[in-house]
């Protein structure tokens, strides 16, 4: 009888554990955000497209930096250019235009989006702009200016445009990288501010940022003052 009770208890605990994992695990319908443009490693439309790219670092083996994905297609950029950053979600059926119909977005209340450059293949990331509270959201473009005084970068696999997001409602960190070449200026310099990294093994965990509180619904888009800050000459 005792053996039967122990076995029953173990089975019940196993079922409970599986239920918790099922509830916590991201589903395709969760429709988190991922970088769409510039085209990221493992991104939609690439030969190496991975359907997990919209999930967070640490989920099903996704690694930092860049999700652990190998080099992807290249995007040419230049100092002073304003990049119309866009996001992808599995429910975005037409990537050639901003969505007009309702799509589900697991935005987790928004949070902090940082945009950075790396010239060393992801060993260090230098912040060139950020959007807070309302970011990310696939309904909008999020313009980011490549600083006017950055140096050129033409080393395949070394030059990266990065997006990172620390969510508002859950302590999760999302990170995508696009391979780029950058036409810069002679004796250029990279910004000193480094990308903030949280919420996976080896770094500070349990971190969230203030957001707009909209978990699955379309937000209000980029804040006008932040658009100005992210597109001015510098």
C-alpha cells in the first residue's frame, strides 16, 4: 500500500511538473518579437531561418550573443544613415508592409529596447539608440541613426547591428544580430555606452523595465521625443 501511495504521489508530481512547464514554455501563438530588418541571423526569409528566433535567450538552447546563430546575410549601412528597424512575429503574414489587420503580439508590456553595434563579432556591444516603454511592436518602424562618426567595419562576421529587449511583465531578455558592413569615417569612434544584459544564466536575473503594460495588444508606437533623440545627428 505504501509503495502504491509513493508511486501515485510521484506520478502526480510529475504531471504537475509537466503542466507547469507547458504553461511556461513559449508557444507559436505567443508570437514574441524578433528583428525583421536589418535581416538577422536565423531570421525570417533566410536560408537558416529558425522558428525559435522570436523567443528569449536561454530558451531551448538559444545562446548569447545573437541567439548562437551563425553568420547570416549582409546589410550595407553607412555612418549617418537612419535605419528603419522593423520587427517580425509569427503572425505577420506579409513582411513587405506594416500590418494593417490585427495580429497577436506577446509584447510582455513593452520594456527597454536597445540598438547597438559590435565590431568584434559580439564580444562587446556599443549602444547607438534606445526606445523605452512602447518597444517592441511589429505595427511600427523604429528609426535608429547610425552615428555620424563611427569607423568603417568590413570584416565578415565581426560587424553586427544588434537589437536587445528586456521585457516589462516578465524577466526575459531577447537578442538578435544582423550582419552588416558599415561605411564610416576616418579615425571614427564607437559610443562608450555598453548594452545592458540581463535574465539568463551567468548575468543578473529577475530584471524588468518599465513598459506600457500592453501584453498582447498593439501599442501606441515610438514616443515622438525618442524618435527625435534616435535620429538626430551625433
